């Protein structure tokens, strides 16, 4: 598989995903990702993207300014 940005080689490796929700910053560690070795572009499978969306939506309800979640620890029903 090649990078859609620069056509470099893609490798599977865990990354950290971060999003600022305004009232809370959510950091998800150890996210399964595909990363280009040439330009660093990161992409996710559809399943991983859906799970990240669920994690972020769950954290919207948290009463904290910063939430750090390990991707593999978060069980999604």
C-alpha cells in the first residue's frame, strides 16, 4: 500500500491521537495506524476511526480538562 499524499511506503505502527473539544483535550495512546515512512501522513482503518469517534464522544461527558486513554484499554460495547 502506498501513501495517498506522497506515494511513499505505508507501515503499520501505533500512534497517539489527540483532539481538542474546547472544554477538554482527549489523548488516545497506542492507536493502530498506518503511517507513511516518507511524509509521516497517518491514516486509520474504518473500524479504528469508528472506535476513536466512540472514545471521543464518551470523553465529551467527562468532567475533566484533559483525558488520556489507552486505545486497547477502552472497551467499546
